[in-house]
C-alpha cells in the first residue's frame, strides 16, 4: 500500500473529525500525526520504501 492510498483511507476516516482516546483531532492534526508515524516507521525500516 502506498502512502497515497493510506492517506486516502485515513482521509475518509477523519472526514468527520474522528476521536481517538477521547481526544478530538482536526484533519490537519490527524494528517500530521499520520505523516510522523509513517516517517518514524520508514526510519526504523519497518515500512518498505514506496515503489513507483
């Protein structure tokens, strides 16, 4: 799954400002957290590089 596909799925999930652990996240916050998570995974080599 590419980052773009993942973002598409996450975008649908946060479209109506989903909650996580009783904390409300805006779309921007949700995307920032997701991007940080993807970057961390890639840095730890637990997520393979995106193939084009």
